[in-house]
C-alpha cells in the first residue's frame, strides 16, 4: 500500500483533476478532507472536498523540470 497520508501533504486523487492538499484525516485514517492546491503559488484554491477515501489518494511527486520551472517562477515573482 502507499505511504501513510498526513495533513499538509500534496496528493493526486483518483477521479479528480489537479493536485490537492490534505487538510484533515479521519480518526480511523480511512478518509481525508482535501482542498485544491496551486503548486506554483503554494496556495489552496476553492472549497475542501470532504471524506475522500485515503486509498484513492496518491502522493504528488514533482519531476525535475516542473521543480525548476516553479523555482524560477517563485524567484521572479517574489515580493
């Protein structure tokens, strides 16, 4: 099975488009509340999606080209 899902992790849910951040995990560890997450701005967008089965979540992995583009974008847009 996949790694344990914890609050604050960035995940990709089966059946949904985009990446999400885990905001809450149920006490039994079976479901999680997630919210859409903009990786480039590191901010949540939109309302949470509640009670998503944890076994439908996969940890998000950024590849090296995505990471380089994000770092460059953050450096350029930093206030």
